[in-house]
C-alpha cells in the first residue's frame, strides 16, 4: 500500500459549544469558511459512488502492468539510482499533496493519491523509484505554511487543491515548485506559471461553461432564456462567480430575472428564496454554494409545487451526498451539470472508467469516485508518465517539459483531448452533461461530437471586466530558465 505522510498535526475545528454565547461568532465564522471550502472542493464524505456501483478485482488490465486505459508504461520497474533533485533519491520520489482535509474532512484527493500510488508502486514505481506522498494539510487557512514546507522537501505537487490556493502561489513560484493540481480555485493561482491544470474553473479569465450554458438556453430549454435566475453565497469568492456568469449570460442574450445572495453559512428556512424564485417566474437557475443547501432549496421549491426547467447544480454535486439530500425532489426538479470534458462514471464504453473503478475496488474499497477524484487521477497519470520518460535523470524541468509536449492528452481516456503545449486560454473547450435521477447521475440527452461523449469546439466567453490575473514567475523575480 502507498505511504501518505502527514506533515502537520491534525487540529480539530468547530469545537465551540453553542451553549457558550461568547463563542457563537467564531463558530459562525468557521461554518462560513467551511461553506466556502466545500463550494470550491466539494464534499467527499459519501457512502457510495455517484449512482454507479464500484467493482473489485483487477479488471481487464492487470493492476501491476503499469498500463492505464490507452496509456502504456505509465509506471514500471527500472534501475534508477541517482539523487537527481530535491525529494528524489535512488529509491523514492517525495510528492506533495495539497488538501484542506483537516478542515473539510473531504478525502477525495487523498483517496485518489492512495489508489494511484498503490497501483503505480505495485507496477514498479517510476523506473523503480517508489512514490511517497507528503500530505500538505492546509486546514483551509494554512496555505502558506504548508507551501513553504513543500518548498523545502517535495519534488513536485500533484493531484490536490485548496480553497484559498492563491495565498501560496508566490511562495511556490519563488521556490520553482511545479504543480499538476486536480483543482484550482482563486484567480491568482488559476493558470499561474509552472502549473498544468486544464480542468475548468470559474476563476479563469474566460467562462469555461459557455458551451454548456449555450446548450441550456438555446438548444435544450430555449423557453428559459428570458428568465434565468442566480443565487449565490455571500462571500468574496462566490460573489465574483456570480458577477462573471451575469456578464457572460447577458452577452449570450439571456435575461437575468432574479439574482440574490444568501448567507454563506446557510439559512434555516429557504422559503423566502423559493418564493422569490417563483414570483419572478425563474425557469433556469444557476446556484453557487454548498450543494447540501441547494438540496434544501429544491425541497422547498418542490413543496410549493414550483418546477424549473433546469437547475445548474455544478460539478461539485457529482456525488452521492447530493443525490441523497435531494432525493425527495429528484423526480420533480431537473438538476444538470457540466463535466467539462471529463468522462462520467456511466461511460460504459470507456475502458479507463472501468479500470478506475477496479482500482478503487482493490485499493480503496467503499471510497467514492467523485468529480474531484476523476480530476486528481488524471493529474497523477500526467505526472507519472512524464516522470517515467525522464529515466534516471529525474528533474523538475524534465517532468514539466515532458508534460507540455502532450498535444492530445486524454488521461488514458478519462478526459477529452487536450493540447498541453498551449496555454489554458487557448485550449479547445469541451462539455458533457450529467443529469440527476433517482437512479443516480446519468448522461442526459445531448448530441456529442467527440468520442461519443463530449461536445467540443465552442468558444469560451472572454470577460470584459477586470477580475484579476494569474501570478507569473516574473512577479517573483524568476523566469522559466531558472527551472532545473
């Protein structure tokens, strides 16, 4: 099994007693911060997969073969022996994993790392070197502390993410630490230098959901175009998401008939919001916030006999927790989400999906495969394939440059093709739609044009307002020539 090394002691959060009034305000602050973290990274405390039963065993491709999907030789034995870089010895590679797990208790990134490294090490590792994962638990607010630790010890950062990731990006670039994250959150980090992350993010300078939203208002539910609503958690992170979507949708010809904020820590009664949505005749609703609150809002709408044409639940809802919370409304409300070119778990014709289920059944039985897991596993595959190509002389520059040469990266079949040699802003964009049903998340009826799963080729809307920019090496007095 893989070794995951926690590098900081766990700290319990939210232990203030509601009976002690002087602690009420700190408790509310903690709850609000947790809601922000869950919005960005999702909630991984599911008891099962997203409506798809995971299977055990090794699958059609043996776990120890080092092949994944249509990728061959991702991991393999070898005779590597050089201590060629920080975090690299003749027998081990220390890789950092950033996560808010000490705060959110969300294990998705940790589960993905455990499964991948267990499989990879069993197949021989990276030319014989064992991957050891150093868990950098940011506990939401300790991003800089963990990044500085990673700068001192790790070879690379892979497969993680933090809600406040912008706090550590200058430190990361200052120590020339590359990362292949599973998820990015803040503008300062999204698309920053020495980073390869092409999962869609609301923090981008373009709207990566333009194709999905165009499909919603012009193709699937054209009657909703004149009455789109938006409800957003009242925090700086989520409010800017609402501002971006308002600009993009308005430019696409939609009418925003309702827009409101709710306390990021949630409310005890969603009736006023449901009444406002009904009074405004909202037909399509975009929601930014903790998906557990969305389930409660939908229950209230359903009890009022008000049915929308569609509700954009966003990809963080791609889990069993949301399905369980919204089960009384799934037959009434139409929840859809954009997987942004990531293969869904019901893609029966994708061998990589079956193999991933098999690996989880073998190395993490009972752990769910969520959207965050699907993204993280691709990041680990990219790292391992690139590192293996470097042979004994394993350096950060070699791994980073090898990854950037991937012009049709699919993660073995888990992702629509990406050209990693091009900047994120120049990528061909894809979307694919999942719909929540009583039987689980399922692919809805839309027409793909790539691999029978995705629709690719739409132009992402570029915002005209200034929402900030990504951090560069020049911002910290460095250049790409400094990467060794």
